[in-house]
């Protein structure tokens, strides 16, 4: 394809689709593409390329709500995808090859359902990433910037629980015996608008100011400790660091006062364990009503400041 054809393809009108995605993160090096590594984004883009074939370029990109780290799972990941008319036509034409169900009744599928079926078909039956749904996105929807909250869950089996090897890929283990009430007290001390630099791995030119909307601990019916965290967004390794600080309190290696001091000091002066990725799952992403999507995206793009943190504590 010539340079002129590529330039023309870049300005083709597109339709945006909202996708619901789930994956077992064990064998992925995170969401984002990385040279030489198997990632969720890389696997999905490869599947999409095989579906679209010669209608590419431009190659559509999966824009995701939360770029999970290596080993982190997702039950409710959200992404958007912009497809051109030729790409949609290619997906629709594929319907003719499998136009009927096994009982002979017509499928009459939409482009959305065909997209899901074709992607999952390429990914295979024994896949560790699944597209649950695809639907035309509401006007102004952006999977990343329109989100108002992300909800994560962390599972930890302590010394008081019988370890279940069947759930070892989604549950971390510890030999310590932990007091759930003490864990919960540590968690609640971290809720609010703060600079979480001491509880994450800062990225260059990226803010570490976040609003932790809720953080709690409980034991499930099997006795496994479950942390639930919701925030407008999370920094790199932030969830696992917050969980690790709570565990350090439960083990007697940190005090509640030290948890708060780190929260307000901006530096990790006390060493504590950042918990393993396998216990962490992205559960759900929250979005505002359709009419507020564009405004929310514009608000999210504004860089937050320390003055906002100080104002929230007055």
C-alpha cells in the first residue's frame, strides 16, 4: 500500500465498539504489548489481524480501561475498538460462512456479535482470554478516560485457612495468621484523595495522585481473606503495595501510624512486601451515564495537583 493510501486510510470514518474482556493473567506479561513477550493486548491484536486480513491498515487498537500488570487477572476488563467501514464489511461478510446454527435456523447476527464470535474463534476453545461482549459504544465513550472507578479484589489464604491448590492461580498464600479487623483498620486509613507515591512504582511524567474510594477486608465462606479496593484509577503496582502494607500491619511489622506516615510522606521509608500478582483480579469498571461520558473523559485528562490533595484534607 502506498503512502497516499495509508494516509487516506487513517482518515476513514470509524464506528466505536465497547468490549467486555476476561483473562487469566498467569501466562501473560501484563496487558500492554512488549517486544518478545506474550501480552493480552498482543494476543488480541493478533487475533483481530487474522479476522480482518487484508482490510488493514489502519490496524485498530484496543484502548483499555486498566493496563493490568504481569500475572494480574481480569473478570471485568473494558476496552474500545474503532473499526472502519471496510473492516466492518469484512466481518459481516464472514457471516455467510456460518450463517446457520447446528439445527439449521438462521443466525441473523449483528456486526457486534460476529466480532465476538470471530475473535473468540481465532483465540481458540482452550483460551486464557475471552471476549464476552461487544456493542456499539455510546457517543463520547472512551474505555480509559471515561471511567469513574476501577474495582479490584485480592485473595489471600493465611495460616488459618486450608490451602486450596485448585485456586492457587488466583489466590496468594502466606504462613502468617492475620487478624482481619486489623487489616481492615489499616485499609480504611488509606481511603481518600492522596499522593500514593509511597505505595506504587511511579512512571516518568505520570501523577501518583489518586482517590481511593473504598478499601476493605473480609473473610469469604472458605475463610480466605479478600481485599476489595475501588479508586478512580490506580498507579503501577499500587493495589499490591496497599495490600502488602495491610499484611505488614497484620504481621506486626508495621504500625497503623506508619501506614499513615507513608501515605502522607510520599516516600517508602519502611520496607514491606508488594504482594504477588496472582491474587489480584480486576473485577469491574464503572462509567457515568451516556450523556456525561465526554465530560468525564475531559476531566480525567486534566493532571491532578498536590493543591487538590491539600484542599481535600482541610
